[in-house]
């Protein structure tokens, strides 16, 4: 029998240090920031955002990552987070692994757990609020200008492919290698592709360092993270900025292997254009790809440009056609949407 | 068919003003505080914290109130909040009423909704993160001193009684009057008592103004809010402060009518000593009841005193006996616990 006191003690032991003046254990936490605060909150719900048999360690990383990604998209420095965990009885045996992994991820991203609460629920529901410090010039979605180049921070399509692989029985093992449902029949190429796709879906890396670099560059204008798919998030960026965009299909980077090994799994085009949970940054800048890649110390990808006309077009094989937003309507489907 | 866009638009319309530099609509909100931040996060889960047929307007008030109560217990000034709402399809017809009531409550408490997210869930799950500004001297649980008087801010036992009344079919109507399951048989006294008990359970008032006043008084030392019951929260206060307490039963104020009209509903003694969700403030001070009541401009109740010996005793009819913490172990029962 696990008691509440044990659960709280597990949390306290896992998070011995804190950026807070007053951390876990009082009615509320006290935290002083060195800059205006940046706040975001995302909830992950069992059977909506993850499967009931999800590895609790990967789940812990992901619930933090999806929130830190939002901070990264503003160019903020993550500082702290709060956690609400509503758990069914059957999750209790996984609690220690969840908390241990969350503490590892928090340490890696240099954020402190400063509060939250534990409750019961039939469905595991994980809600994180992340707190960061704003840069002098935060990256807003509304700051794109006609003529800007449009960039994406990394190859796309892996999260959708990873989700499909999970549904087909693929898993990551303890060393985070991909295990096929029928190991004898999986090729080396399939396993290599599956690993990168599963990692992208299960433990997406928030673009915090890149976001901070971009916020420091005057040439970078608008930014958001690709949470609901390139086509949908680009539409949000365009709407907020009052402009349009032309995306050059040939330049949009797919996850390596997607068009070949991954083609049997997913519609590769749709995975790249419409797949959610990529947590890549989508941003605009009055700068060249090579300049920004040099400034970032890693590749970023120019995939099109912003236009004065409000239409969003996809240029492919020499012709242009409207790029519809195929992101989920979250209340016609089963996903989450930020306020 | 309700669309996501409609839901977000409902929220935006209901919250036209914001304390934030950047409010709803980007990846994260930006908010500058005039003092160190105070942060708390509480989740309410359907069938754990409220019944599935709960009035969405009362629910909206409560989810904000339970968070603001934590800020009040620190003496903080509430500024803003974030909301995560994981909803089943069947809650969508109640969404507008929920949001409207939340906006009214937010206006009354002068807090801005600055972010959050919407998601699907089988169980309605409401998670709020509240943000406030710390007073120069925040009220901690750990600051009680032996010799302090122990105070409670208002009569106790109403929340438990209200919960029992709900289970027996009592309701509040649209004008917040109590309606009995069998109206013909309910007396005027029963309806009057039921109304105050139901209001205490369904729309507890957070003690924000009182908390701020207490934080301004040097004589006030430790404080927390009674969320899990007087006996449990007093034990937390004593443990954090390294002292004990003697509670004078004759001085602990019960909700008027509890011992008479309410006696058929609940164990009145247990409702007062152990009943959770009161959200009264429990605090210690080197001051008299009359002084603090004058300073607060309303009654507060001296119910005992803090002792050097770590025991927590109840003095009743001339004899003293240990006062056990009968708060729920939240993972042996069905309640929530703060980190």
C-alpha cells in the first residue's frame, strides 16, 4: 500500500534543490525572477495524448518537454515548473520511475519543481505549468513581415511516424533502441528509422537553446513551435502577423528515411505538412539560411517566404496551390489546444 | 457541433482584459510582477472532487477559489491564472456557463486569465495555476512559536455538511437558495442551514483580504488554509514549525446550526475537527482575538495555543486528549494533496 506521505517524500527526495525562495511544502511557492515571467501550461491525458501502457519515464520527459517547448518558442529561459498529477491506482507502481525521470529531465533543463498537487483520477492526467524568464525581445507569432524567409528548426514528420509505429506495436527498449513487433522481420534500416521516429514522438526535444539564440538576433522576427502541424501552425503565424506565406516543398526537410522506409507506415507528405507534436520551431527572419545556421551553431532550414497577400501556398514541382490547415479541430478529434 | 475555434473565441470574449504584457494567444504568456511571485496549482477531478452533475458555474468559482485560497494563506496578492480544461464531449453544452462564471469570479478577485489549454478527457479535469505577488513578509507554515495563540478565520464544518447534503439530493437553485430533495418536508431552519453549508462546499470564499491583512501584522506568525481538515492542517503547521498545540474545543466555532439542524446529517464534531475544503485560514499570532478582529475588521477566532511540546491536544470538558489527524490519506481515499 502506497501512502500519500510516501509519494510526497519520493518527490521531495527526487528534487532536493530549487530555484525558489520557498519550494515544495507550503501553501504556495515563492519564486523571484530576474526578468518578466513567461508562463505556459499543457495537460497530457491518457488515451488522448498517450497510450495507457506508455513508459512512465518517457512520459515524464514529454510532459516537461511540451511545456519547455512553448518557453523556447518565446526565446525564454526556463526556470521552474509546477506539476499536477491525477492518477489511477494502477499508476502507483510506476510513480517512482515517473518522478525519477522527471527529476533527471528537470536537472538537464535546469528547471526546479516548485509546487503542484497529487490527486486521484480514472485516467492518468499530467498537467505542467512552466515558468521562464523573458528575453529582452520575446519572439511573438505576430512579428512576421512580408519578405521574411520562413524557417523550420529541424526535419519534420517523425512524430506522426512514431505514433503510427507505436500503434503497430513498435516500442523503445530500455536503451531506447527500437524493437519491432516481429523482431525477426525488421531490417536494420527499419529499426534505425523507427528509433528516430519513436524518439521524436515519445521524447521530443524542446528547442530551448535555439529559441534563446533566435531571440538574441535582430533579424529574427516571428516564432512559434510546431505543436499541431506545419500547415496549422503556419496559418496561426500568418493570421497573427497579418500576412501570407509560400512554402517550397522541395526545401521542407523530412525526417531521414521517411519517404523511403517510412512510406509504408504513413502518408509521408501529410506527416511532414500536417503532423503535430513536432516541437520544431517555425520562425521568420530577414536573414539567410547559412547566416542563421552559423549563428545557431547547427542547421536550420529555410522552407519558404512570407508574403503580403494573406494566402498560404505550397509550391511544388513548379506550381503553387493553397496549403490547407489540416490540424485537428481538437473537439472533432482527440488532441489538445493552447489558449 | 462545437469547434475548437468557438471554444477559444468564447474564452477570449469572456476575458477581454489582462494584467499580462502578452496574454492568451501566443505560445506562452508574459507577465511582469511587482514583487516575487507566489505560485500554486490545484486540480479538480470529476467524481473525485465534484459530482458529474455539478453546476458548471459553481465549479468555475470553486476551481479558482481553491487556488486563490492558497495565495491568501501566504498573504499574497492574486494577479493572474492559467487554466487547463480536459473535457468530455458531454461537458461542451456547459462550457459557456463555465467560462462566463469563471470570468465573473476572476473579475471579482481581480485576476487575469493569461493562458492554459483545452483538451479532451473522459472525466472533466480542471487544473488552475494561480500567480500572485508576495507580501514583504509572506506567511509561512513554519513560523509558529510556542506561546502563540492559534486562530481560525471562520466557523468550520460547513463543507462536510454541504457535501453530505449534496449526496442526499439537496441542491442550490439559480438564486443560490437550498432546495431539498423533498421540498414539502424541509423546514425553514433546515433550508437556511443547508444553504450556508452548500455554499461553503460549492463556492468556498478564499480568504484573500484577510491573508493580506495578516501578512501586514508583525504579531501574526504562521498561516495555512484548512484544505484537509483542522486536525490535519494543524498537524502540518505544528510539524513545519517544530511545536505542538492545545485546541480548546469550546472555542472552535462550528457553522451556525451544525450541532442542531446539521446533527442529523453529519457527525458535527468530526465535521468541525476533520472536515476538509473549509478554506478558512488557520494561523498563529502573538496577539489577542479582539486585537486581530479589530485589525481585520471582522471576527477571527482564537481556538487554542501553540506549545513547546510537540503533542497536539484537544481540551474538552476539562480534560486533554491527543487530537489525531483524521485527514484523508489521499491514496487510501479519494482526495487531492498539495506538494
